[in-house]
C-alpha cells in the first residue's frame, strides 16, 4: 500500500486511478495522517446465458480421453 499526500493526489489523480485499476491500494494523507483510501471498485459478475453456453458446448466434439489421460500426455510430452 502506498501513501500519497493530498496535494500530490490532486496533481496526479489520473495516474493514481490507473494504479488502483491495476490492483494497488493508495492512502491519501493530510499532514502525514491517512484520511482517505483509493481502492478498486468490485465489479459485479456478469450472468452467464445458459442457453448460449449449451448451444456452444453442443457444437464441440466429445473428448476422446479423460482428463487424467490428457494431463499425463501433456506431462510426458514435456519430458521428451
């Protein structure tokens, strides 16, 4: 977490917002004491359209191997 004075925050607000969007949290201080905190806003998750997902997966060919066999094959390919 980074602390920035109120005067610096005023002059660099766009830069601070970019940092917050990247995942940082920034405290704003007045006379060396924290008075505010900039944090990213939690965005609501978008609902999945079930019929659209079913239509998509219906067009996919069935997997020939089970997941364990697929992981083993991938692992073995890396070893050779």
